[in-house]
C-alpha cells in the first residue's frame, strides 16, 4: 500500500499518539534492510562536508586558473554559506510538504550539475554558478535527519542520528587523503570529477534502496516567507564572511548586516500574519528548541575555529626560518661577489649576516605537513574517535537522556581547546588533542539533532532541522570571521639587514601563497574557542529538557 497519509499541520494534542501515524517506518524488516537504508542516507549526509573539506583546501591550486579575479577567489567558498544558509529553511519546509526522499533527490541533482559545471568551465561566472548549485545541498542534512526519524525503527533513531551526524569518516578523514592524492597526480578539476562520480553512484542507490516517507503536511508552502528569510540570512552571512576584507565598521559593509537584521525582522512580522508560516515562531523560540540552537551556534564556532587553526598549524612549513636564513646568506654571498671579496670570506660574511637576522616567534607549532600527511598523521584518528563517540552518545541518550551527552560533548570540546593551548609542539601531541576533540565533536553532533527530534512534532521535522543547519552554518562563519583580524595583527616578522645595505629592515613573512603567523595568533584563537565552549556548557547545564531517555520523537 503506497497511499500517502496526511497529518495535521498543527502540533498534535497531548492525547494523540504519533506512533499511530504511518510514516513508512521500517518496523519488522530485517536488520540488513535497515542498515542498508541507513548507510545510503548517511552517505548523503557526507556530501556537503566532503566537498567542503576537499575544495576549500584546494583554493591555492584553483586560484591560478582564475588569475583575473584576484582576492575574489575567496567567493568560491563564501558563496557556499550564502546560498546554503538561504535555501536550507525552504528545502526543509518543502521536504515536510512534498516528501523527504523527493527533496533529497532534487538537492542531489543540483549538486551533481554544480559539480559538473565546476569540472568543465573556465569561466569564473559559470564556476560560481556551479558552486551555488552545489550549495543547495546544504539542505540535505535537514532532510537526512527527517528521513531517519520517519523510516528508522523508533528504538534505533537516537543511535542512527549519531551515526549520520559523524558519518563514515569520508569528510573528516578521507577527504584530505582523496584530495591530496588527486591534486598531487591530477589537476584540481579531478576533485569535482570525483564529486560527480560520487553523486552518480549515490543517486541510483537512493532511488532503489531508500523508501519515501509517507508523512506529508497538507498545507501551502509559504514561498514568500522562505524568500524573505533566505535574503535576510544571506545578507547577514555576507557581512560576517566579508567584513574583515571590507572593513567591519564601514557603512558600505555594515549596511549588509543592518539590512539583513531588518529583513529578518520583516520575516518575523510576516510569519505572524500568514496563515501557513514556514515555521511556527512559538516552536522556534521555545526553550527546548532555542537553547539547542544556541548551543549549536557556539559549538560550530568551536568547530570552525578548530578546523581553521589546526589546518594552518599542520600545513605551515617547518623550515621557514632555515629557508629565510639561507636566502639572507645567499644574498650576502652575491653581494660579496659583486664587491670582489675573496671566496674564502664568503662563508664568513654569510654567517655574519645570518646571525643578524631575527624572528618575532619561534614557530614551534609548525608541523610542515602536506595535506595528505596531515590527514594520515592526525585527521584520520580524530575522525575515528568522533565516529565511535557519535553512536555511543546516541545509545547513551536512548538509555539515560540526551542532556548529559550534550554536556559531555561541549565540555570535551572545551577541554580539547585547553589542550591545544599547551600541547601543539609536535604531531604526536596534536594527534592526542585531535582524538579528544573528536570525542567531543561526535558527542555534540549526536546530541543536537536528537534533541531537536525530541522537541518538535514530526510534521515540522524538516524545517526545524534546517534551522539547526542554519545555526551551525552561522556559528562556523562567525568563528572563522573572528580569526581574520587576529591573524592580520599577528604575522610572523623577519628583521634583518636592509637590501639597501643601510641598517635593518623588518618585513612580514608573506609571499604569493599567503602569510605565516605567530603562535599568539593560534593561542588567541584557542582562547576564543574555550570561551565559546564554556558558554555552551553553561547553556547545556541550564537546559531542563533531555533528562529522560530519548524516544526517537515519540513524545511528538
């Protein structure tokens, strides 16, 4: 029987029984069938973080192909947050109304077309169009959570969410390995061809293996509200992502933030008046939802900061000082040659010049890895710890409640921040920090979507999960944005004999591939991470819900 079952758009009355609604749940089927469906769905949850990890690290490789755009090359990353944050709420709502598998298929096709365009085009404008089409897949996360809630056996939902949240390790561990191997042997276009093949494999699996949820919300979609909210979110994200480059306090830049806030305020007023709002504002502001969104924002500030800082630390060459000294020494030898100094004096002159060179930092944090080396030495193990912690946190929540996994998750992320402050002088220590961080990462990412599932009616699962995606996207963007001025003010400086031969000169250690930064830049960033963790921990401790065993949404 494939008849669609419609349910009321209003939250059910307390006496109603959500378990009586036929959503197509896989009760009474074999475990192999359940795990096959979950595996395919989880592979879709990996799409956005997989492409983000692969493509963002390859920006220096892609930039030479679009030399005319200069620093605007950063838009290939910025546009992901803008479009993804703008469309996610609408995609979440559409999945509630028209079907989650259908929307997962639509976003997959968009991602496939975007990847194909990026792989083929030499036009910067078309490349950005391709990236925008890829960004539509940001809505996949919300749809995945909804499918799991609708299809998985109730008792398995918390664990399944934990598995989907931490994935199969593709994004955190395998993405750097795959990206490193492809860029070392082929051009950057091979990254997009990999994503094309990935989607060409997944889409048929989705069609064949994953059933459609039967749950539908019989109401009109508030497209106007969706567009208004999307525009407001995009304007705010634009300011956050570009504020450092444009100047945070300049009216031409700050105006985007003001406009975004005003548009969101307009959306709130619109939602109060429209018959079928895109999201129930009372539900959105209820403590059981609002507190989780607040923690999500702060936790993803932590995640954005950690990813940015540790990647820089791992990829910063560990021979910068030696190479710089050699350059000064070679310059001194060339000068001695030009002045006719005897060859026997050249080495002494070079040593004398080298001894006069100084740096304003020890660079003890620089690990000197390639992207592939960093993945093999650190990231794989960090990912493994998160993959173990995620399902365990879901199981813990199922037995004891989700509040404690959330507390332990954000608490562990905070502890990892303290560890990074003092244990960053070798890759072995960074590995230890990464494993602890991975545990916190897995715990948080299992707890947050499960708490949303417990807090909202099943007919509002898609839109509610999409707001979680938006909160997380905002958090990561704000976290990285806060680091920009810190890095600008903490560049490695080299003081040595002036090229003119008169006195000493101090210069920033920058070249065509970027600048090198002092340890203070990273420790300051980790202090921000710790502050976010402490605040998130306070909210989690104050949170009153999540104390009872998770039911997979049975209470709604």
